[in-house]
């Protein structure tokens, strides 16, 4: 199948063949372990959002604090009463 893809006259099919070849080990690992990197991608998205919110802070500790606040989904409720 790989040979057919890369020798096709269709550019997108050739690209698909090269992509499958480049990621073949990862594809097989999914079927062996049934795990993806989706959780890591979600965490990375939270860190990137925190980085944007923490822009202008002077040190890394403040960025880490913002990451914990966003990723931890903490709820701060005040007692009015």
C-alpha cells in the first residue's frame, strides 16, 4: 500500500504515504497500548493559555502559579453572610 501511495500521481496521497511511514511506530504503539498523547496536548493547551495570561510577569514562579490556577480549576467562593 505504501508503494502505491508514494507512486500515485495525486499529491495528497503521496503526502499521506510519507506521513504514515514517518509515524509508523507510533501508529503501531497505539494499537499495542491503546494510549494517545491527547492528555499531554490538553495540558499543553492549558500551559499556553496560562503563558498568555501571565505575560508581563517578571519570573517563572508566577507563570507556574497561573498554570496551577488554570489547570487545577480551583473555585474560590466567598462567604457572604
